[in-house]
C-alpha cells in the first residue's frame, strides 16, 4: 500500500548515469543523504536497469551503500512504518 | 611514505565530556604511537542510527583522518574494538604513498565535510557558514575523496561483530 501513495518515489529509467553526467557528485559512503536516493523505501538498492547508472558507478554505488549500512548510516532493510 | 586513512566510528551518546576526550586520546594515541600523524579528529555530533546497534538508537559520529602505515590502522582498530563506548567503526584508505614532509594538512582538512554535506555551489539558500576557503571556486574540494571502483575499493574494514540485534 505504500507503493503509489504519495507519489513519493516513482522511478523512471534514466538514460544517463547520474555520476557520469555530473562529475561533481562524488560517491562517498558517508554521504547517506545522496545514497539514500538510490535505495527504495524499504532500503534496498535500486537496480541499475531502473537507476540508469553505468556498470562502473553502480558498482561503486553498491559498495558505498553497503559501507554506509555497516556504520548505521543506512538501513539494511526497512524498519519503520 | 605513508598512506592516508579515515576511520569513522560511532560512540555511545550522552557520554560526559571527559569520557569523549578519553576516546579521542586513545584513538589518536593509537595512531601516533605507530608513527602516524593526525590530520583531523572531528565530532560530527549525535545522529539517529539507521538501525539500533547494541540497543543504542542514537550515537555520536566521530571522524578521524590520519596519515599512517598499516600497523597504525591495526592498532587503532584494536583500541576501538575493545572500547566499550565505541559501537562500530569503519576504516577506508584514501591515499597512497604520501610524503608527510610535503603533505598539506591544512589544505586537506578543507576537503572534510560532515556526511559530505558541503556548501554546494554558492547559489541557493545556504551561504557557506564556514566562511572563506582560499581560492576555491570549482576547485577540487571533492578530490581528496575516495575513489572506489578504480583502484579497488580501498581496503575497507568494517568491524566489530558483537552487535547485530535484530536487524
Ligand atoms: Zn557512470
């Protein structure tokens, strides 16, 4: 039920990789606010086919998200609601 | 030649100041005792954890950046692991083959932003309250960042098993 709801997160396939497009965006595990945008409401990593990230950056992203999880900046799975 | 590392760790909230000071003392001593050099040690403040760690919901994030060799990292992690007030830590290598004699610590520190929240392009709302950084303007503020993906994901060690409540 939380799916369509407030139209909170609706993913469109992006043609270009966010990180290739904007070289200014650094991928850092500490930047949980940025990383969170690449996870679902439940905290899962959004797949490449949806996020549109290139392979290289998706790998880096996955890495960063996992590290952020390790230090409790991001959840492993949804908790609340 | 030394390497550049950062260790981010979480500490129990509501510790008295002197206890926080002790954590700092231990951590920095671990590094310096092994010939390492402190670049920065910052308390990033209390933050709600994404999941409880050892029954703790909120904790203090502490960021420590330093130049050192591998032994210093081992020693630091050993110290953090046995410290009751430290809940978790993660270490990442940020740079290789650094000559401490020519390394500009002052400059390097400018590249540190808590949780990477930087005063973005001086456009909208936030007027960089940290004030002036000499000659920035599109300069490589992010460059001191880490580069996963390329030279391999820089030796990252997350550690401290012991927790793992429910999630
Ligand atoms: Zn890319």
